[in-house]
C-alpha cells in the first residue's frame, strides 16, 4: 500500500476547467500537479501564501489617475515638485517657513 494521501477539494466545474487550462499554459500537466508543487514548496518553507486582493480601477477612475500622473510629471519637469533624499529633509522643509 502506498503512503499517498488523497485530498478532495470540491470545485465549481468552471473553476476546475479554468484552473486546468491555466496550469497547462504554465507548463504543468494538470491542476493536481500545481497543487502538489504548491504544497511541497509551502512545506519546505519556500513560499508563504498571502491573500491580497487585486483591485481594479473603473475606466473612469483610470482616466482620472492617468490625468493626475501626467499633470504631476509636467509639474516635476517644470520644477514645481519638491523632492527630498531623506524623510528628515522633508520634515525640515515642512517645518520651515518656505
């Protein structure tokens, strides 16, 4: 008898299909292989899972932020943006009367 332990994970069929497709795009033979590699790496301390959400801006917000970035770059090139090498320099400037 093998020392293999089986884990069953209920997945929505669409998630399984998309996961399998993504696994194969990345060169894995199956979604199971991805999970084996992940668990092995986790146990060996090579990875620490974190759960961060990747929020997407709305198209309207993206336009606003793009405009703000362009305005900032324009002001920086015109010398209107003050920059500092250290936080101490910034605090000194903020506390001054300039």
